[in-house]
C-alpha cells in the first residue's frame, strides 16, 4: 500500500502567528496530533506537533503569548505519495518523529502519521486471519 492510500488529506493549516493555545485548541477539536504551518514570508512548509506544544508548556512558556513560528520544525522530512507505508515507517523511525508531511512537487497533499500506518497494517493483518 502507498502513502497516498493511508494519509489524511484533510490537514489543519495554521499560520506562524497563531498562538500555541490556538493551535492546540484546533488540533484538539479535530482530534489530530499535528498542524501544517505555512509562512508566506519563508520558504517551505513547517509542522507543529502536540509534542512541540507540550515541550513549550513544560519549559514554562505562556501558550497565550508564544507563536507557532517559534515552536515548529522547519527541517521537515517530506513523504512522497508514492512511497510505500514501509518507506514512511522507516523515515519516521530514523528521524524519531510520528508525522510526515506528504508533498507532491511543492503542494501539500496530506499528512501521514504512525496512527495511519498502524491502522492500515492492523486492518491488513485482521483481514488475512478471517
């Protein structure tokens, strides 16, 4: 199976000036663990995860003051929609992260998470046992 078949194509996009609380509230409402950050003044696409919010709050930073731009990863590993799920899992394991932004050329197509991969693999495993 390919990344395009398992990824979430409905992604949350936030701006660099959203506060951590705003981003966290939007992620919580959608029950997702990451948000894509697109900054029109910079190149590339960043990602902010629930872990980034947790680390900031753990350091005592104010989530109503801190902006997403200061707490995200710009050095993102992007997945191709044509990668296999194993390719994505290997990239996640090597990088120590749980989300990959899926890009085709420079367009964001979606996000694939460890949860997406586990869901697909569990369904495949269950269907082979029936």
